């Protein structure tokens, strides 16, 4: 996987400054105004995100989502749990 960086560049001749995502060792073209060479002002590595699952969302889910459902079930009364289960069963039977 190629390294991607968010690079801020400034022109060595005029006052132009801009940001671009650069991959690998290929720099972007020169200044957009005067086409002179540019210098790197700042550079940040970008985190690769794999297609499919979002790793940040998965980490947040592991932190609290599973615990939240268990706590909610503990707080419900037996009668309310029965109502919820009956409504779910009726919804399943209606679809079938």
C-alpha cells in the first residue's frame, strides 16, 4: 500500500500556498500561479482506510455498544420485556 501524505506547499517566488494529497515520492506540480518550484511547509501522514468496515467505528462499537444493550435489558421490567418480545414475534409472523 502506498503512503499518502497531506502536504502544504508554498511557492519560492510568489505568495501562493496550497495543500494537496501526495502519494509515494511523487511531488505535485509547481506553483499554480507562476509555475515556480515549491517548498514543503508541513506534511501529515494520512491513515489508510480499508474498504468495508470502518476501523474507527468498530473501535467505538467495542467500547460501549455491547454494554449498552445489556444494561438496557437489566433495567427493563419483566412485563416490559414480555411486551417487546410479543411485538417482535408479531412483526416476524406478519412478514412470513
